[in-house]
C-alpha cells in the first residue's frame, strides 16, 4: 500500500504536468529575460560575463515568484487543503512534500536549461560550476520561504502582488551571496564561504519553514 505522502507527491507532480500552460509560464519568462537582456546592454563578451550570473539569478528569482502562488491555491479552493488538515497526517510533512513537488516541477527545469544560457552569456566553466552550485542550494530556499508567504496569503484575492512584496526583500541576502560566489569563481578565488552560508540558510529554512507554513495554513483556514 502506497504511503499517503508518496501519493500526495505523485498527485502534485501529475497535476503540475497536466497544467502545461501554467508550468511553461515561469520557464518562458526565465528564457525571455535572459535572451533579451543582452540586447539591452550590448553583446560584448566581457560585459555579459560580468553581469550574466546576476541576470540568471534575478530571472530565476522572479520566475519562481510567478508560479509560487499555485503552491496551495487550488487545494484551498477545492477543499483538498482542509481535508489534508483533517486527515491526521503531519501538516509539516504535507507542506514539505508539496514544496518538493513544486520545486521539481517549476524550478528544476530552469536548472536544466542553465547550461545553454551560461554559454549564451559567455560564462566560463568555473563560473558555471559555481552558478549551478548556488542554484542547487539556493532555489530550494526560495520555495521553502515562499511557502510561508503563500500560506499567509492563500485566502486572499489577488495575493500575488502582496506575495512579491513580502518575499523580494527577504531574498536579497541570498542573491548577494550567490552572485558573490560566482564573481569569486570568475577571479579564480575560493567561494566555499559563500556556499557555506547558502547551505546554512537552506538547512535553517528546511528546519523552520514546514512548521511555520503549517501554522500559517491553520491560521488561513480559520
């Protein structure tokens, strides 16, 4: 017999890939931002190499915000969220499973596309390796922290704008450390310190976000 959390994970992934238009929206936004940016600043290889990591990270951040409000919205609207809360399953684990499914369906495709975009922005191999490392460690933080804000605004009409206002200032330190790591790699300097800080932020978010999101969902349901 399949564990209920595994069934929930499979259900969320299946629903995400059935809604192809909403699934492709963040990906298309990510591609458009990165492909159009060189047209605005010019095709100079040195310029693209200098600003490329920041462009990719900002595009990934904004793309994740586009699909973030779907995390609990449909379950809230059709009553599934209330049933999950009454099922007896740990709501923190439910949140963690839903966040994992959301990250796999919306953010992982962006990481898969990043090698092509790295070439497009003239990034070196060392810069690309550091960029992928920061994205792998940092993008789950976006989903985990974003889940708290989504849970707080899930019952609001047009909560997407409020969601962006809540989250963008919180993600600025992550953006700074991620781009700093890539800049260090470009200069052949060690960037273990930046990765360590991002990893610590990830572990902190992983430890605190599920419980905080579960509490916010209970508040939103009342």
